[in-house]
C-alpha cells in the first residue's frame, strides 16, 4: 500500500513538473506554473521521506539529519531569494544551479562508495552524473564570480585545443573504467572528479561579454542531465522526469539563444563561446552624437502616437522598472500607445527583462518579442532605450568586422525618433562602439535611468 502511495506521489510530481513547465511558457501563467511544480516537488520529497523502503523493506531513517538539512536549506534559500536585487538575480541563478550540479556529483561519489558488484551499466551512470555534475558545478561557480565582477575573463593561446584534449582525456578514463573495471579504480575515479572540475573552470573562464546568458542556460541543462542520472541510480521516477525536463528545456533554450545571437552551439561545447566578443569594432564613425534636453524629450514623447520602450541591463542596475511603469501609465493617460520591445538576450540571463518588468506589474500584453517589435518600429514615433546597448547596435547588420555581426537585433533605427538613456558613452557588455548613437535621428539622454526617468516623468506631467 505504501509503495502504491509512493508511486502515485511520484506520478503526481511528474505531472506537475510537465504542467508547470508548460505554464512557464506564458508570462501570464509563469508564476502559477512555478507554484504548481513546487507543490509537486514538495509532495515527492515528503513521500520519499515517509514512504520509501529499500529492497529489504527498511525505511529511509535518519529523519533528524534530513529535516535539519531541509530546514537549513529552506531558511537560507528563502532569505537569499527575498534579499537579492534584480541586478544580482543572474548570479543567484548561477549559484543555485552550481549547487544542483554539486549535489548530482556527490550522489555519484556516494554511490560509487556503495558499489558492491562492479556492474558496467551502473558504473556508467555514476560516471556520467559525476562528470556532468562536476562540470556544471565548477562552470556555474566561475559564471557566478564573473557576473559579480570577482573573476575576470581569462584565456591563453590554444585554450580551445586544451579544453578539447582535457574533455577527451576525461571521457577516455571513464571509458576505461567502465570497459575494464580494474580492481583498484578509486584513484582513477577521483581523478575524474578533479579533471571534470578543472574542465568546468576552463570551459567558462574565456567566455565573456554578451554571451553569458547562453552559458547560464547551457549549464542549467547540464545540471538537469546530471540529476536525471541520479534518478536512474535510485530508480526514482520523479527525479528522472525532473532531470530530463530541465535538461531538455535548458538545451532547447540554449539553441534558441544561440540563434538569437548568431552563435554556434559547437563553440559553446568546446569552451570557445564568446571568444573575441570583447574586441572593439573596426568601424569608424563619422560625426558626433547629440544630446536631448529633458523638456524636449518630454514634448516629443507627450505628442507621439506610439512609444516603444527598450529595457536593458542599465534599467535593472538603476532599479528603475517601477518609475518606467509610471511613465508608461502617464503617457497612456495622454493618449499615447506604449509597448515594450524585449530582446531574447537583453540583461544577464534568459528572461531577465521579462522578470524585471513583471516585478513592476507591467502588463504582459505590452511585452513584444523581437520579431513583433521589429515589425512595429516602422510605425513608431519614439523609441526610448533604457540601458540597452548591444541588442540595438546596427553594426550587427552592417559591419562584417564586428564581433556581433549577424546577431539579430531590435531594429530601433526604423522609428522616427530614438532617445537613448545611458550613464555615459562607454561601450556595452560586448565592449564595442554602438553606431546607433551617432545616427541623425538618435539623441542621448545621459544619467542614471531612475533619476532620468523621474525627471522626464515630472516634465511630461507638467505639459
């Protein structure tokens, strides 16, 4: 009876994961989908604690340690999630993802110690979980450090070849362990652990610039696959289902983001993704940029028929999403149509801008994906760019020497007027100059996004 209840709990958890993931595809239902999946996970965890028995009919036990760990993890996770700023959200995602990879790797280490019979199939699953989990853990920790500025980009000549050689060496040792099953394999096994962590470090170290969102997505898929290996080891259906879903969703998202940035997934896998992304553009711009006063910007926007707002990382840094929503409502009260143009890799993680605007209660219906936005720019009077840079750079279309050449962008230059809010004329995350700033229809509005929007909002209200 208990086993039947456990199977039903796992079935319930698996179904909620699938339903929750489906709901995450729509911003309007994303929060509810997250809660649905969390409910399924909670049911699966407590069912495992109280209903699971081993082959000899023994219950799980160790309840004091289990609930102590659950309490510590719950308190720490809740505290971090409540205190994290929106600008630090990508770092927290990398940190939590790394913890998931570490857990998957530790499962493999523990189960290797429990191996009674050297079964090649079981050993293969253990090694897969170990390698993938270790790479995910080490890579996520490096990504966390790079996102918060504690670790700088690092590369050396021939690093791509070194990475490939290291990866094949790791796989070679793992293949030998599974095929030969030597008597004393402990040293080689822990050698695989060390080399996998080393590969994870060198895999992410050279990656920089605007490529980091794709790396986060890829590492997330690695963690999912590693968790699925744990599900195989324990014959745990809900763990297997969850891991497969995370792995598949992360892989698909990685491919979609690579397409959005005109990058190669092959280069991600060998650790060369983003190489050269910080190089400067070879384009030489004629003329100078021009500034716009707050009063002029207010007049242009107040009497426009349609305004498109392009949010970027600068908006997140300034925590200006709530003021931006106030600006939107004020313009709409004057009869102006206002929408938001969202680039798939704007910010520092997948969906960063969607989460940022959702926090300010911006209506999901106003958020346009890149393809939709590009269709509407031609009929837009004013585009207001708030802290975005590389995702609106025309060099992606016109300069073959540019590191971002071929990357699909928001074609804001098709609008009648473009107002760009930035702190300064410094290049964006990819480290290249932006041609857009020097075009005749573009005007610069310098300053912190929150302060500039507050002053602009006051000017518009006075008209």
